[in-house]
């Protein structure tokens, strides 16, 4: 029997958790246009802290989704870039991005209707 992501101990579940993380989705999307430096990624992915950006980048490098290249310059220059595996991952994430953009108005209508139905009336 193959991997079973519904089993909490299955490594594929850990991978799904990584690639389903909001920051991973946004970082991979930001890098789909080519390599970027740490600060460029941070500017592109609005709202991410430096700590979380550092942790996520390290995890993505560890998983083989990104490469980290340090150039021996002063000041030091470090770039992150999608690997072949990361470029492959960017394809389904791009589909999700397009889906979200296409359907956001419908989702907002559903949210507004839900909130109106489940919010206590003002006195």
C-alpha cells in the first residue's frame, strides 16, 4: 500500500502541510518569475515577518523546492530560486491562484450572507 496522507504519521501529510501553507503558496508564486533576494521576497509577500520568511525559506530549501545561492560579495548577496521541483509545484499553485481570483466575488457573497444570518441583531 502506498502513502496515505490521511494517516498523521505519513510523510506525504507533512509535505501537504508544507505546500498548503499560505506563506509557501505566496513565496512559490513570488519566485515563479525568477530568482529573488530575501528582502525582495519579503516586500513581495506583504505581511510576512522576517522570522517566518526565514523559517519558510529554510524549509523549502530543505524540501528541494528552492535553491539558496550565496554570492561572495560585499555586502553578501543571497538569492532564492525555484528548483525544477519547485517550478513543477508552481503550476498547480498557479491554478489555485487563478481559481481564487475568479471566484473571490462569489465567496464574498457567501460570506456576507452567512454573516448576516449568524450575526445577532443589534438592540
